[in-house]
């Protein structure tokens, strides 16, 4: 490295970002000289770009940790980049990593960061969305950093007891929608409550998610079995309530990342969609292993032995609406959604899911019913977002999560473990197509209401000025390449 009259030899990777590297020498004898840019204006521009790029990356990491989709993360970063003075910003987002390149003042900076906090915080997503939507034309990096840190420092809206209660209520509503009677609903309520309380504790200790899902699944299943066993021993019930055990673990269904994964794939953000989808599949497998282990060891049946309840049409309609509202509201609380947004989402879910089930009873194909229902949910969530500060994803995911066939999914995986391959694959294929229909319905709603989802924009790299000044003195090209 040449600084003034002295030449110092350093590894290339140490000095690559400090200035202009120049290659000198011949016949295999090479040295790398570093020409230091002493222009104070250029030095200040490089230093400022480092701070600008960092605050934008910080926003992206916080949004990603809250469970935001790749599209929302990229859009938020691009808007903040323009506000803090970055001329052009490009980002590559996966479920755990972000790589960015920022262009400003005739130079660029590339950064890579990783985040390991995988979860859902709808309140934080909406607050970051509000922050991004209200950005001024020009914003100091320091002010942006303070605002981001303030939002990120907010704790959960609900305590562990309230979250556990919401889990129990939501799974009890799910149990009713899956033909569960009063005994199943009450037992599921207790089991899901205990399972969620344990999950909150393990998550606070930063435990591995796949291990947490497996342990909490086993604990919830054991609680359900113990409750049913005690009631059967004292003669209150018979042995026909075993199948409700699957509903006891539905609080572990990764509904939010499942929906955002499908939306990322439809948006052609494949790196984020695939990695998030793999995360969802691994959580589902962990829960399914927990169910199969407990039920196989104790010879517990997961298939319903009775046809379930039979209600008059009017009573069935009201009961379905109430159960859907309860389930959607409970899951919204698990996503850390404010109560106002949870109420709107639960109301949308109650109306649309009840209509879907009624349409299926009247003969409409399940896939068509689910797809149309998800489309209407997406449109209603868009309308709701226009009149509130809450985003479409916050209002739509709790409303569609009750349509995810969690019980058939876990029963199909359990059947596969028991060697019932054909029945299992048939059920699993049905589950996959239903989940896909939900994602497609929501994506079509986004295309109808958001032009950026319908039309693809071209992304060109900006030209860097002053390239002639970087040409080494002894460099002479032999010819000009032709395109």
C-alpha cells in the first residue's frame, strides 16, 4: 500500500474498501497500491452513506423480525432510503437475511445482515408501516434511527396469562368448527391454554423454534388426554371424545408466516417465499411428530368416532359465526394485534367464513368456496385499511387463518406415520390445494387494489460518474469491445 512515498504490502481484502486499488508490476511480480482519496467532500460522502445505509438496513431487519413479507420490507426500505438521501436502493431479502446496495453521491455501499428473531408482531408491522407512510421528503438519519428504535422497543400488547387465555378460546372455537362438542371444546380450551403459556416461557428463553413447537405440542396433547381421561374415569363422559386432541395444538399452526410465504411466492420473491415456507413446513412437522408420538404411545385415536353435533340451520349459522369470531379474535391476539384491529379482522372472518361454510353445505366446491372467501377477505381488508392505520395483512390473516385445514393436516401426517400412505397423501393433497387457494385469493385481491402487485417495474443500475479518473496511468486497452 503506497501512502505518500512509502509502500506497504497488505492483503487485498483488508484495504479493498478504503480507496482505489491499483495493480502494478510485470512478469508475475505484482503489488497492490492504494491511492487514498484526500478530498474531504468525498470522504464525508462515503462516511454519510455508511450511516444512511445502516439506518435503512436497521428498518428492514426490524420489519423482517416482526414477520413482514419481503415486498413490505423492500418497499419500506426503499422509501426510507429516498427520505434520508440515498439515490437508489436495492435489496435482497430472505426470511433471515438482508443484502442491500445503496447508491449516493457517485458511489455505492453494499451490506449484509442476518436476524434470528422469527416471530409475528402485527402491531410492530403496522407501526413501521405508519412510519414509512408518513416519511417527509427529507429526513435526518439520526431522527430516523430514533424513531425506529422507539417502535422496536415496544413490548408485547398482551401478558402471558392473556395470551394463554386467547389461545384457549381460539382453539375452542376451532374445535367447534371441526365438529367438536362441549366436552371437546372445554378440554381443548384447557390444553391450548397450558400449551401457549409454556410456549411463551420457552420463547422468552430464546429456545429453538422447532424444539419449542414439539415440546409444546406434546404438553398440549398430554393435557387434553389427561382431562379426557379424568372425566372418563369419574364416569362423566365415554371414550368417544379422543379425536378432539388435534384441535388442542392448533395454536401452533404458523398461519401468519404461511400466508406471507404464499404471497411472497406469488409476488416472485422466491428467496423469501421458499425460506419462509420451509420454516412453516418444519414447524408443522414438529407439531405432527408431537401428536403422533403421544397418540401412538398411548394408543389414542385421532379419527372422529361420532358424526358430531346436529343443529337447526339458523342455530348452526349463528354458532358458526360466533365460533369464527372467537377463533379469529384469539389468533389475532396471538399475532400481537391491537384490539381494534382484532375486532375488525374477527368480524370479517365471522361473516366470510360462515358464508363459505354455508356455500359448501349448499354444494359449492370447497376449493372454489375457499378461494372466493379469501378474495373477499382481501378486498374487505383493503377497505378496512383505508379507514384505519392497520395494514391489510393485519386485518386479513386472522380472518383467513380459520380456513386453514389444520385438523385434517395433522391427521394426514399422523396417518402417514401409521403407514396409511394412500389415505394420507390424498388428504394432504387436499390440504395443500386449500392453502394455495387461500393465498391465491388474497393475492388476487392485492392485484385488484394495488398496482405494484399487478405491474412489474424495471430496476436499472445507476451509472457512477467520473469513471475515467479511476483508469490506471499505464493501462491501455488493445481494442474496444463491441456489443
